[in-house]
C-alpha cells in the first residue's frame, strides 16, 4: 500500500496535467510487453518500421521485466500542458552521479541485474545519460510526434475536462474513486494498492502539491518507484478506445437534412469532448473544414467549447444531444 497524506491545503492544490515525455517513456512498454495495452496495439504496429530504425536495444533496455521504467524518465509535469522538449531538458539535467541509483532501483529490487547495455554505459554516466536522452528524443520525433501524439493529446485533454467536471460537481472523494479502482480516499489519506511491490510507503505531501497525470500505458493507478520524488500519480486515461479507430456514429437522416451531412456527422461524433485535430482524424477531413463547421455549430448553440492548455475541446450542448437523440459521455 502506498499512501499520500493530504492536508486541506494539499487537497486544494491538487492538479492535473498531461505529460508527453511520460507517454514517450511509458510507451516503450508497448515494445517489451505488447499484450498489456491492446487498445494501442494497432497504432504501434503501424509505428514498428520506424521504431526498428532507432537505437531500439538501448530503448528496450530501459523497461524492467515487471514494466518498471526509471523515475528520471517520467519527471513530474511543471505545468498542465508542458511540451516535450521542456520535459526532456529535465531528463538531461539529471546529475550523472544519480543515474546509477535511478537504474538500480528500477531493476535490482526485481532480482534482475542491470541490462548489459546500461551496465556497460555506467562507466561514463554522463555519456550514457546523453545517449538515453538522444534516443528518447529520436523516438519521439520519428515515431510519436507526427501522428500518434496529436490524437493522444486530444484524448488526454478530454480526460482532464471530464475530471474537472467530476471534481466541481461531486467533490474530491468522487474524483479519486472515479480515477481507478486501486485508489481509496479516506480521512485525508489517498491510498494506492501497490500489488507490484511488497514495500509500503507513506508520503506527506506537505505543500508540494499532488499532480494527477492520465496515461495510455498503465493498467491501474501507479506512482513513482522512489518515495522521495515529488508527489505524482498516473492513472489510466478515459476514452482510450478512440485511439483504436472506432466507427464514426451515423447521424440520423433527419439531422442530415436539417444541418447538412458534414455538420450532422460532426455533431454525431461528439460523444465526448474532442479537439479539432482529433475530430479531423476521426472523420478523415482537414482540420480547417472541421473548424468551419464547428464555428457554425457553436454559433447556433449546438456545441460548447472549453480551452485546455493550447487546445480547445468541443462538446455537444444539451440541445445538440436532443437533436442527435443520444447523450454525450460526460
């Protein structure tokens, strides 16, 4: 059991964030443990040719047999929507003398030696750290950033909009209960059932804030390996099914006659908050075309919009729900 003790001020400062470098680091699990994250399998199979052109031996060595990834590769986000390079700079800034302890706490507690490529590299930890950071950056640029991340970011940001609504409408207890079955909130303590390690840990947040981060690459709520890290919990993102390419809902014929086919299809697909980029991907059209139709739907009161970071997420309004004949997921 892992416990976060939160005072009233800590609870009030609890926040959410998306982390591109967390998703990059944790997505390495797709190549070492592909059967664990089946909703992402189709997308990552399409990425395989690009991945195999990278320093894959080094990248794969960063994931332990039990799927642990070194803490320094998933630094706590410093803002709600940091960019990848800002977070990568934090990874690069790790003092080289801390690299060995970071790697050893990932692998040795599981009864495994350090992978040969990492053990050999520790003869020059500064160089090894630079190689790891360079490999992760190349993986991001070649595999994730072009097409996977724009869609993934839209799903993660939609998750945050939903969580903010739960917190505002139902309070912190409902929020934590809704995040994941491993979490339990009682008497100012947020507990995680850490079945993957025999060690108990208790962290007093003590004004440092707790950051909650959605991810595609966890099967339940997780936290950092070390209890000394700034308080952070990652949890399975809501709406992951959309990444597997679900069929686009069919708009009622009468709705198409009223609004025209493009706007009707757009309204039908807005079963949960989504960005222009995500909607364009789902519908197979350009973001510009989606923006034009959304502007009209917004002006007529059929959709609402809310900004999160650099993205604007659109949702159906109650009137839009009535016209489509199906409630949105909120």
